C-alpha cells in the first residue's frame, strides 16, 4: 500500500481539483446558455431579483452563518481524528520497518517495571 494514495492531504487536493474543474465547466456552460438566449437570461434575472426583494435575506444569511458555526466543532474533531489515525498508522509502519518489537522498547518512567537501567 502506498501511504501517499490514502493520505488526507492528497485526497483533499484531488477533491479540490475536481470541484474546481466542475465549477469551471458549469460556468462555461452557463455562459454559453446565456449567449444563446440572452432575452430569457435577462427575464430570469429580473424575476429572481423581484422575488428576492420579498425574502428576508438577512435572516437567511444569519441561519447559514449559525449552521456553519455549529458545524465547526464536529469538523475539527473529525479532522483531528483523521490526523491522529494517519499519525498512528505512520508510527506503526515505521516501527514495523525498523524491526523493533514490543520487547525491544525501553520501559516508560512511570511503568511498573520502573525507570530504565534499574
């Protein structure tokens, strides 16, 4: 297994690139549609603008901000857990590759065996 293929950073980078490509393609498609039917595009924009006048935009934005702030703590915990998993996996692969077993390690200072060298 290649750890680079499964790392969080590479998957986030690939996701961002895919999202960027999809968004760029969507903008190009929208521009083409507007260029082919400009009267329809202006009509739709005018209707949407007229309808937005009646909606409480401030309330909608406040709800969106609250939802984002509510989601920050679970996202931080989730990303921390992913990073911890990556760290533990990296440490275990290093321990396996170095050839040290569980018995080859020095005991901890607060272990029942006492400090090393006693």
